[in-house]
C-alpha cells in the first residue's frame, strides 16, 4: 500500500502526523508493505509520483488531504490512475471527511475514509482492499452508486496507538523548517507532536469538522506514553524542543500538572510550547508549566471586537480574557504568540483597524495574521454562503 501526502505549494516544518499515525498502525497490525510518499520537499512532485507508481503497482493508494491541498491532490490522483488504473484510490483527512460526496464525484477517487483513519484503513487492508462493510468508508460500487458504511469506532485508548512513523519521512528537512517556537529564540531543534484528539468548543471556523474527525469527546494520551515519545525523539533526532499541536492542551488541569511534574522529573530538559485558549490561562498553571520547560504559548485572539468573537466566531472568550492571558504569560517569562483573523463576515474597516491597534499594544512576542477563510463543512462556511455573489 502507498500513503501519499500531497503538500506541494509550500514547505512547512510540521510533519504530516496524521498520515504517519496511519503508517505506524498499518505496520503494527498488518503484514502489508506500507510505503510513505511525502511531496512536501519534492522539487518535481509530478515526476516523482510518476516514477514511484511506475516502479510499483500498488493495490491501494491512500491520500491524506487538507482542503488547501485539494486541487493538487486531485491532479496527483488522476496521474496515479493514468499509470495504474487498478489501484484502489482512497482519500482521507479533513477534506474527505467534510465533503465526501464532492470528493467521490471525481472519477479518480474510489472511496473516502470519513473521520479518524487508523481503524478504517487497517480494516480495508485486512479485507484485501474490499471496502464492503468496513466502518468509516464511503465508496462507489460498480454502478457508480455511493455506498455509505457505518461510522468508524474511534480508538478508545490513544496511548495504545503506535507513535507516528517519522522514520518514513525526511525529518532533517522538517526540523530545518521548524519555526513553531521561533518567539523564544533561534537555535532550537525541534518538532511537533499530538497529545490529544477532539475539542469541546464550538468555534464556527473549526466546527463541526473537528467533531466529525475525532468525535465530541476529548481523548488524551497518558503522560507516560507522551514522555516515552519525547525521549524517543530526543534520542533519535537530537531534539531540544517540542510543540504540542493540540487545540485543548491545557483544558484538563490535573493532566497538565501531572505532565509538568513528570517532565521536570524526567531530566529531558526540553524547551516546549503549546496552544492555549485565553480564558483557560491562570497564574498557578502557567507557573507550573514554565518550571517544567514551557517557553511559548500560542493563543487565539482572532478579533478585538466582542461582536465578532460572539456572533461570527462563537469563540467563547472575551477581549479582557486575551489581555489578561498575555500579561500572565509574560509575568512568568513565557513568550506569547497571538493568532489574529481579519476580514470576518460583516467586519468593518474600523473594526479591523481596532483589532490591529489592540494587538500591537499587547506585549506579544509574535503575531500571526491571517484572512478569515470559511472552510467547507464548517459553521462559518454555512453562515456565509448567502453572502457570496454567484457569477
């Protein structure tokens, strides 16, 4: 089986952990040959894909797709099918999960994995590539009719999953491009990892995509499993820093306290960072985290207009929460990075300027601006369809 990650337009320091979890799971639970092809650093991706699929006729080809990669992913899928018409082409990831009918309307795609992929893709391989009755799969039968199998059962114990198969990608290139804790300073050699799946909040630009992918309940790995992965990363790749990509890393305070205690006791001596909601930050927690090596917190500010936060984004935080969170982080020597979105539906020029002025006055070490982009399947997408002028 081939697993392919079609990131072509830009290079990034964040490894495709979702696909690497799939590779590790397949290798652990099946005897299948699993080859991973990451296009992130390929200078001529089409020629590279043509070569690899010409050399080996894979029975199954899995493509992990985010919405931003969809056009390139379709091009690659068509190229693969031109060379090997018999390969069973299955897409997974966020884009396939939120718009499965749209993806399956393309002639190059035979099936999609809807939601969390480990159990789905393993079931498909064990069934010899036959998607019939494999939970989590939507597929086209011989007549072109879309068959929707029952939903997949989510992994009950994330700590039971094998660690991502990072040995299958160019980790050196990823670590050279890794800038996630750039606010702390240069000289860090690190990578990203995931400690949990799921998010209980309702931000319109993320939901219900996260619920569709990971369910409504937050599942966390146990602390010992995470520490084991960090130790492995330090020994294998000589890292001195790590970033937790979780949306809700500090939501469970007892778990965070245990993590901090064991990180400090372990002697790993890693600099680390994470994402955090502004209204979940307090002095006791940040003090504990900083003592265990925390050097950077990334928070979602989004807007300085409460109307936008409430009515457009359903963010569940206040502007005062943001101001207080930044002050607490700086008090304990933690570098603070703020994510900001401008151009929200109904947002005025004055409101955009107010947000920019507000953010510039905060003692932030780094600011990341982006244009509000409603992604397919999200509530923000649904709310804004009537605002789009059809040509």
